[in-house]
C-alpha cells in the first residue's frame, strides 16, 4: 500500500527559531498533500492544502507567513514553522491522496510532535 | 460549512460487549472514512465508504453509510482490549476536495 514518510518524528526547539517538517510519498506521486495540526485530546484540523508546483491553500485563521509550505516535487512537501512559540507546540500530520481505492484513499504520515520551549 | 459530529466522545466498555459509534454530518457527501489512532501515533485507515448503503467489515469492526440520513456507524462486535484507541470519522468535502474530521471517539475496552 501507499506509504507517506514524515520527518522528524519529534522535535524540540527554542522559542523564536524555525522548524522544518518533511513529508514524502515513498511509492507514489502525490500532486496534493494536506497538513493537519492536532492538539492533545482533540481532532485533526486542516491547516493547508499543498499543491505541487503552486502555492498552498491555507484554511481560514492559519497564518501563511508563519506556516510556510513548499511542494516542490511530486513526492515531497515541507512545512516550516517560522518564529515558533510555545502555542505552536502540537502534533503535525501530513496526508496524501494515494493511488489505491481508485485514488480515493488518503494515507497519513507518522506525525511530528513539536515542542517549543 | 461542513460539520461532522461523533458520539459518544468517550466510550468505556467491557470485553465481549457490542457497541456502535455514530457519525453525523451536515452537508451532502458520498464519501466517508473511518480511522483509528493509538496514543501518540498517526492515523490508520480502517474503512472507505463510497456510496449510500455501503457496508464494510474487517474483523470485529463493521462500518456503514447512509448518505440520505447523513449518518455513518462503526459497530464493534465482541470487543477486545486491542480495540482500545480513538476512532475518527472523516467526511469528504467536494468543494474543497478535502476531509473534515469528527471530534473522535475515545474507546477503552476493559477486561
């Protein structure tokens, strides 16, 4: 089946620094990837939709200058949290539409636990 | 705006018992997904329901979709401890080609 690899699995950074999270589709090409944020004991909230070769589409209330998304190839999308603050601490998960189920399935990365201190 | 509601949000049940988790959504959709999440982990795909009346079963879990009622159910049969996890339904939103998730149901199966 489809595999989406996400790195790092966890990261601790100092307030004010930037962190980059990578999401790779290993055995298929993903023209579209999705970035979610999940706070403890809560559901997944879509942050943005990443399209290969074009600008990401951000959900309402998500600061595009703070959460930079780059989807430069069909297998890689990155999320950079700029000038991170403690309130950005969360679990970030990427997802891609995979070619199985007639292209209707979604595969999720393993997630990145970000802690800003 | 699509809203997805799950109930119950918390479910504690004994091994061997049956129970159903409900997922209601507010606007028309013909595609619904069920996922499992273990603590500290990402999402594992359980079922993809693609049409009205769709029913899928895997082991002790069975999912169904009624698009007219905008309702999906996840039925657990003879629960075992290994099923303890959080279960999410997610509805496909045609307008944005994206998924909107329910709040999740935290299931605990006690011996």
